[in-house]
């Protein structure tokens, strides 16, 4: 009954959450750093955006689950990747899958390679993000409050995941079937949500001109900021 109630609530238009545009995600990540939170929280948001990760996907990731590229072994091994829900750890995904690999190959995020290398320096069994979901959610909400994004419909970390998928669909970076597979969505209805790039434009349209300019500047300096912090 609880699952049915949750499903029905997701159909309510009033509860629909806008996907987060890339520049707004960048502004949130930069604000988190400027407010003194762990720099890895900014890196986590970018990883969630590029890989369409749920918060529950990102939080258990360990250093050994972040796989470095291997040179000279073909294009399939030339990018950083992450392994979700490794079989040997006996903890399946939300849809009961193991060993889901996500290749971090988006051209727009190529400068994050320096950040992934920095994250890889820890012990293999240590968590990439050891502060947990509640701490990340607190930092996220603090940042959107400071930026006043909460007043225009940014309310939840899941909008980062949906924003990444919507961005790739709107920019034609990936076909819809690949987006569905990458996001581990099984429903065709979910895939159709990303066909309409207007939802991203709707979010940007709610910003004032100065807010939009600031978000665009944050997008341009996000990667350098993460490397430097």
C-alpha cells in the first residue's frame, strides 16, 4: 500500500520536479565549496550529474569502485568509470542489479579527470564520500537556499540525476535508449520524460538575468575550482 501511495504521488503534477540545468548544478557545487563544506561534495554532485546517479548509488562508492583509464587498450578503456553495486559486496541496486558500470565519458566533463585522479588517492576500501547522504543533503539545501533556487523549484538531490539525463537528451549527446540504459530506468514513460528539452529551459527561465549570468560563470570555472580547492 505504501509503494502504491508513493507511485500515485509521483503522478501528481504539483509534485513534479524540474531537472536541474548544468549551469545551476555548477552554481550549487561552487557555492557548497565557498561555504566551507568538503570539496568532495562538489565532486559528488558532478559525478551524480554525469552518471545519472541516485544518492543511494553514490554514497556507498569506494575508492576501488572508481576505475582509472588504461592507456593502449582501446577506446573502451580510455575513460574513467565507476562500478555500482559490486557483486562481491552482495548489495543489489534499487532494481536488484549487480555490477552496473558507468563510463564517465561526457566531453563536457573531461576536465573532471584531474578530480577523479585526486579522489583515487585514498585506500581502496575507503569510501569516496564518507560523510553520508544526510550531510550532502544538508549542504545541498544550504546552497540552494543561499542561491534562492529553492524559490524556483529546486528542492531535492534527485534533480541532479534527472538534470544530467535531460541535459544529454537536449544536447543530443546520447540517444534516448542509451540514456535509459545509463540511468538504469526500466519504464518507457521515464524515457519519454527526457524527450522534452523544454523542461531544462523552463528552469533557466525562472532565473533573473543576474542569477543566470552567475550560474553560467560558475559552469565555466567549476572544474578549475574543484581542482584548486
